[in-house]
């Protein structure tokens, strides 16, 4: 059996490159939000108010429940926190 190398864990677990890219972007956004919450020492209730979401959604986010968040929702939460997303495009290797 030949060992496969992957660029990220998402490339290894997702069925398509498209799905892996979406998961990677969502993970990055979730980590950014989580970092901001921790950095500001907010309770989940305070974070919910700052993020424009409910406390249970903050709990899901802080516990890494990536499947519960769309890319669009995470971009919106980051915007609520004053963090605007920029993209860097790179040609994928075949």
C-alpha cells in the first residue's frame, strides 16, 4: 500500500477538493472567531451579543462543530466582530 500525502486533513477526509476547500475556509474562520472570544475574555453570552448569534451557537462554535456553520454564516459573524475577510487565490496542484 502506497502512502498518500495530503495538503491538509480536509483533503484526506473530504470526498472532493471543493468540499475540502470549503471545510478549510470554515475552520479558519471558526478559529479566528474563537481566538477573538478568548482574547477578549468574553463569556459565551457576551460573545453571542458581539457576534449577533445565540449563546448555544457560540457553544457550538467554541466546541468546533464545523458542520453546524455555513461559510456564509461564519463570514457574517466575523463581520459582526469587525473582521473582514479577504481572499488569496492560488492555483491548486493536480
